[in-house]
């Protein structure tokens, strides 16, 4: 099954971790060694996911998590599950990501997007607001765009317009939001 995305995902930067030594079999390894292995597996999983090889990507994300759990790996594992239509499982993986790093915005946005897919618009809004206010998130405009989608579904058109405008303030080149705002303006006239 090939995965399709409407928007590109952000580059992932894994925040450094402390480096106490850990016993691994008969040799000692530093957490940084585990992190390097985890990151390598994560990168490979991401490439497979982008090629539509979801089962292989999922396996590598799980191996990455086994090596060193990161919010990024849990979030992208959830994203892979979402392409398989496993939205509840995707949400659970994002919640695990939040437990590891509550400042990371991607899992909040992803949960909101999955809830929108499930037509749970009211439930999506608090998650998307958290994404929009997250300390560590490279694409705040996605959260605003998704908030607008939820508001449209709830027929809160002024709120939707405001969120599309917020997305465009952050990312003026975000054509999807610009087009959606134009359609919305025509609709509410």
C-alpha cells in the first residue's frame, strides 16, 4: 500500500539525552550509542514509509523505539498506522510520544488530524490548540489549518477564517490554506 501525503513532514531533530552508561549484554554502552542506533533506524523507517512500504517502516520504527524511545519515533509510527486506517492505534502512539516529550508539537497535531478523520471535531480542537502552542514544533501552520478544518465541520466559519489567516501569517506560501480560505470566503458571503 502506497502512502500519500497532502503536506510534507518536517525535518526531525532529536533532542540530546543524558549519557549515563548502561549495561548491554557483556559490554557497556552509553545512552548516546542507543540514540544513534535509534536515529539510524528511524531514518531508514521514514524512507521506507515515504516509499509506501508501511509494514517494513513500522517494524523499523518499533526497533528504533526498542533501541531508544523517542517522541519522534512514536509519532511517526502512529503516522504509519494512520495510513493503514488504524486511527485509534495511531492516536495511542502519539500519546506515548507526548509522555516522552510534552513540548513536541507533532503528536498533538496528528491526534487532532486523526480525530478530524474520525469526524470527532470537538475532540480535535483541544489537541490542535496544544499543537499551535507547543514549544517544539516546526510547522505551526499545520495546527492552524487543521483547526480551521474542524471549525468548518462545526460550521464555525468565523473561527475557521481566523485559523486559515493564522496559518498564512506563519507560512504565507501555504497554498492549501490560501485556497481553502478563498473557498470559505465565497461560502460565507
